[in-house]
């Protein structure tokens, strides 16, 4: 916003709609620059330096809710095969 104010708006009389256009333009410009920064700097850097997700062993115990759902699915499979 400061950049837009200093180099494009300063010294001119644009009224309320000129100010509104400058504010909306500054917002759009800042969102676009944030997207570019995230896409080409932050995201690749985080992918390159992030830890790999730990694999869960096959014998790991499920949370109680998961176990209940697993039991329901097993019962449903048994019922369909009978």
C-alpha cells in the first residue's frame, strides 16, 4: 500500500473512488505477490526440507472409534457372505 501510495497516488487528487481503487489494487497486488512467494519459494523449500511421514506398523493398535468401525465392516462382510 505504501508503494502504491508513494509512486502512483501521491501528489494527485483522486477523491474517494481513487482511494478505493488504490486500496483494492494494493490488496490484489499483495495477494498476488503472496501467492508467487508461496508457490515458488516457501512451498518448494518446505518440501525439500520436510521430514518424511513416519510409517505406521501393521500391528499398531487403532483408536477405539476406528476399531468399532473395523468391527462393523467385518460384521457386514460376514453377513453378506452368508
